[in-house]
């Protein structure tokens, strides 16, 4: 079965919003065995949207329209789908009441134009999941199907997971199960990982199942996706688990997590398991590390706080500077562990991107010199995950 994705909104064409929805939808379609050969962006123009939908249905059996379901004049996805189906829109008064209840729950008054969101093409129906005020649509058209979901990412994902993907899977007649697991790595290039895994990839090319794919994800690391196809969940999970074990033997501690884990979540979990608390000192990263840690641990049960300063231990050697900063953070916040990421001294002729990490765990001191790529902003980003990885590996080494 083939499914095309149409992202709707002039703001996408102008570059005011980056279309991450289509890539996420494409990834989910692949995981249930649905082919998606085309993804299209189109502005808020009824004729061009209609052309794209008709073209998609000519090429395949299904299409997902993403965006254009709001209450304003340029939200025209509902009207265009009705035109393609050759039917009128019908206002669902129960849906009007549901939308109004959402406004009331949020302490707001629903304006009259929001009633447009309750208009549904005759023959179609609203998607049950409704995290926002824009209902999604399922619109059968003979043997084919049109779905419409909002452009707001979390609303779109709820509807995709709850209704669209299960419905597509059912319609496709797929009996096999396709599962995947993502291994997250840090500390090696994509080409370096490909070289390390080269012999295994060649073997899998012959075997055919499971498969491996790489995805570079910036400061979230390089991802290795294992995808397995089998007759049920248990056997697919067994295939994935066996492949993960092989990859871990090849890559060792380059792998820091799986699936949705981040470096910060992994480090905080390890500290929690050991009964340790953490404080950080930052100069080069300017509070970015503290922000990411506190987002995961808002109650500050493990991460107790951080300080930002450009004048920590002036005159010291850089390794000593990083350790002194970590020691000060540990003392200031009365924690078991202090961690620091600091820039070189002004009089130190270091290459751009040089940064020093320091850690104090109980009474033991550790330091590392690192080099991070890119412009100033990217260097700060990479320093955040690099210093977290430094602490992860320091903890695991004992």
C-alpha cells in the first residue's frame, strides 16, 4: 500500500516553519510497512491543494494532509477535501460543543469562527483523538482514503498513533509486524560508525532481516536504527535484541542510550541509581547544560543546581580550572558530584573549539580536554552533550 504526505501551509514554503511533521510521518509509515514515495509541501491555495491531493490519489491508495484545519480564512483543507470527494461540508453540532468545552476548560471564550472546525465532509468522520481544538478527519473515497491531521506536532502525533496508523495498517492487509529500536551513539563520525559496522551491514544485505540505518541528529548524537520484520511482536523483538547485542559488542561505550533517551536522561538515571546528586559550573556553555538537566529533573532530586561564571580560577592551568570549577559547584550546592565545562584562559593559545571538562566525584578528580566543531552556537551545543558524555564514561569506569 502507498501513502503520500501533503504538508499544507504557505509558511512552510516561506521557510517560516520547518516541516518536521512529514519526516516523522514518513518514518512511522515505514515502520508499519506502508510505502511513501512522495512528500509534498503546498501553500494555502485551494486549486493547488486539490491538484496535489488528486495527484497523490492517482499514484497511490491513501494520502495524509497535514495542516490547514484551524479556524482562520486560510485554513481550507476541509473545503478542498470535500471538493475532491464531490460532497458538501456538514457542521457537526456535537463537535461544536466539544470544541467549546475545550475553550471553557482553558478559561477562554470560543469565538464564532471556531465553529468552522466542526465542519466535516459528508461521508467522512472526525478522528476521536482531539488534544487541541482542531478535529482531524478520515475521509473514504471509494477504495481510497484521505486523512487530515493538524500541523501542530503533538496534536498530529496523537491522531496518527491513535487512528491513522492503525487504520492504514488494517487497510494494507499487512499481517507481518515491523518493529524498530534506535541505538544512540556519541563520539564517532557517521563514516566511522559505518566502517566499524561495515562487515555486519554486508551480512545483513544478504540476510535481509533485520536492517540497519544511520541518522545524524546533531547534538542528540548519531542514531543506528535496527528494524525487524516478523510474524508477531515477540519474534520481532527477539530479532532486534540479538542484533543489538552484536552491535554493542562492536561499538562498546559509543552507545549511550536507546530510542527516546537523551544523554542527560541517561546520566541522571545513572546518578539516581547510584544515589548521587549533581551540580554543574558553566562558563563556555552559558547555562545550557543546566537548562537541559533541569528540564528532565524539574523537582531537582538529582540535579541540584548550576552556576555560570567566566572568572573561575583565573590564572590556573586549564585542566585545574575545570576541576576547581567542578569542586566549587559541588561545595556550593552540597552535592556528591560536581561537573564543569569551561573555556580556555584568554592567554592560552588554544585552537577554536577547545573546551575543558572537569568532574569531582566524592574526593576523586577527573579532567578532559576536548575539541568541538562549528560556529560558537554549535560549539556550545556540542559541549553540552560532550561534557555529559564525559561524566557518563567517568561514572561507568568507576
